[in-house]
C-alpha cells in the first residue's frame, strides 16, 4: 500500500480498480483516501488517480467529504468576496 503527502495531508492507498479509456485500452487507477478537512468530521475523502504520475494529479486538491463540499454558488460567492476585498485593500 502506498502513502502520499501533499500540502500537509496524508493520503493512503485503499485499493485499485480497472479503468477503460475512451480509446478502449485498459489501465488501472489507484483509489486514495484522506480525512475530511472540516473540524470534527470523521468522514473520508476519496480520489482516484492513474498509477503512473499520480504525484502530479490535481485530484489531491480535494479536501472535503460530500457533506462538506461547497456548492458552485458558494464557491462563486466566496470568489466574488475575495476579489472585492482585494480591490478594497488597494
């Protein structure tokens, strides 16, 4: 079993599964798990990466379980607030 650390978070390999690409060829994906970043949450976050080059996968940016993920509207609202705050600080 593999372990991988990214941004202070430890990801553990919990399994592997076959994957069929659009061109019909097959490969294997690594399934990783890490604890949700929300305080007090004991749920895990799962991501899947290719076996080759998993270190550079953007999937490891996931931080929250399904219950604590922000909706697209919440993400947009936070982005707008950050832009407004940056402009006000200038």
